């Protein structure tokens, strides 16, 4: 078993959208897929992202069929903010986050772990999302935006992953400013990252070489 950590250059970039596609593609390729949303904020009645991931996972992995969203998360908080800020009672125990990952890993061939926000989002005062990725020793998929300004966000995130010596690939979720992407962003990617790919056009090839 191995883990694939899905992160992004920020919030509302497309982590859940990409993870749902990965569940479908990997299951079609014969893998028993599991899901884990370590921390979800902005949760009032139910964890929306965890619910979506679990529903998709239950269709392809019977080991998750009796689970609730709470079973695939370690912590949820009502405040829609970075975990450190949302955790007003300072309740996050990193050991619990790791142990939950280990338990869910035993139920699948590949565990898809969806982060919260971007790489440098604080979980505790001194522990960021990128620290969790490193500790889990997870292959990582960075989802980047297509909106104006995304080059800066993408390059900074790529630099951070390289600095932490994390095995990663990255893609573009073409959904914002899509009509101008080929003019305001793509020329740079073509020049500097000629093998870049988008969620819609390259995800199947990525999963074919994942395991």
C-alpha cells in the first residue's frame, strides 16, 4: 500500500474535484482505493468534502461501506479557517492524525489523502500541511489554479516541495480564467515546464504510472 497526498496552491483550487476523479480512475485500473481527509474546517452539520469522498469510495471499496464521514477524518472544526486557527481549544494531536492514516491504509491498495488548503497551511503553531506530507512519506499531487496570478502560486509551491525533498507531480485545474489561460499563463508553462498537464487531460496517464 502507498499513499497519494492531494494538495493545492490554496483553497478552492480543486483538491476534492481531483480526488473524486482519482477514485474513479484508480478503481477502473483495478486498485482498491481508500480515502482520508485528516482535517476539515468549516464543518457545521456535516463534513462536506469528507462526505463526497466517502460516498465515491464506498462504490468501489467495500471496506469503507459502513463508514461515516467521521471515520475518515481525524478532526473537524466549524470555523472555516486554517486548522491552527479553527482549533480554538488546541485539541489537535498529531499522533491521532498519523494513527488514523495507518488504520485506513490497511483497508486499501492506495490511500488518497486530501489536505486542507495549501502546503504552508498551519496545523499547529509549528507544524504545517507540508510537514504532514513529509511525515507520511506520501507521493504528492499538487493541484494548481488557472486564474491570473497562478504562476507565482505554482512556482512557490513547487519550490517548497523541492525544498522538503518530497516526491511529487503537479497539474493545472483549468476552471478559472480558462478563456485567457493560453495567453496569460500557458506560454510560461510551455517554456519552463513543457511536460505540464491538466486534470482533465493528463490524470489518466498519471494514474497509469502511479503504482
